[in-house]
C-alpha cells in the first residue's frame, strides 16, 4: 500500500509542523509514505472565490502527481473534502478524476483503513475537540448533531488511544467556528463573532487546548484568541496523535 502525502499549501506555509507530524505518524504505523515534491495547492481557494477555471487546471495537475498512489492522505479535512467532492466536476470533459476516489483526511484514513488498536502517543492535557464543518458533513468524521443517527466521532476514537489525555467537547459541538474560507473575508464581523462564541464554548469545558482536523479552523480561532488575549492554546489532532514520536 503506497501512500501519497498531500500537504495543503496553507499548512506548508503556516503550519509545517503539522505536515511533519503527519509524516511521522504514518511512518510509525509502518506505512510506505512518499511526498511528491512538485505538488501544489488543490485549488480550493480559487474555486471558493469564483475562479473555477483556474482551479480546473490545478485539479488536472493534482490528479497527475498523485496518480501512482493507492491512497492520498492529507492533514486537512477541508482540502480532502474539496478534492473528493469537487475535483470530479472540475475535471469533467478532460479526464476521469482518479484521486477523488483515493484521497482521505488523515483521521479518516487511520481510523477506517489502518485501524490501529493502540498508539505510542502521550499528551497529559485537557483538550476540547473542534468538529469542523467539512469533517462532519462532507467526510463523516463525526455524526451531525442535526440528524437522528447513532452518535460517533472518529477524532475522539483515536484520541482515546493517547496516554494521559482528557477529552472534552463544547456545547453545540459541531456548530461552525465562522471561518468558512472566503466567508471570513467577506463577512468579517459575523465571522469574528461566531469565532468568539465558539472559543468561549471550548474554554467553558476547562480545556487547555482546542484541537481538530483542520488547521484552517484552528487558525481562525487562534487569531481571535491571540488578539483578545484569551488563555487557550491550539494544536492539530495529528500533532497529539504523533506526540512523543
């Protein structure tokens, strides 16, 4: 099983430690992992801003660069969801989109494909889990609270294997944090208020850290927390799962 590691552009530029942690975690699970050095953005920023023609060319290039792998794994639920759900439409008329069938968020991949019974990680802290919109409603990382279905959470399932951790969830556990990509640019006041409310609910759990599968959501909340001097820290879930490796 060959794994192609996709590190989204904003993760590479702003949170390289998340990419490193993802690689270490996958290797610790005895997986054959490769990182294509010429990979680029998946095209989500362009498509979200209304420039789908530009995103189409990027989708074609993405498909070519990751064609040889059995799975494409990314530490970003939103980017994984974009490739999975929107690349087929962008590639329509040019070629069949292959990577859309192979890409998975790292939480989804480890939980559903690797299925470990234990992890080597230790993280003796209280964490509040942020269930990002893409992860919940497009990738199925957890059950949507608005649906009458059996409750599950793949993020929490993996975190329970971490030694010393205390796991909490906020009230309104899968409500949006307000980031939404272009939404935070076009509606900054609404976006900020949503972020403030979400941070307050996470902090009400008594958590030291807010964690989740999307650096984009964490980045949004972290920016608000720093500006308002809120005593809460942020960490991507993969950094916890790889802690101590």
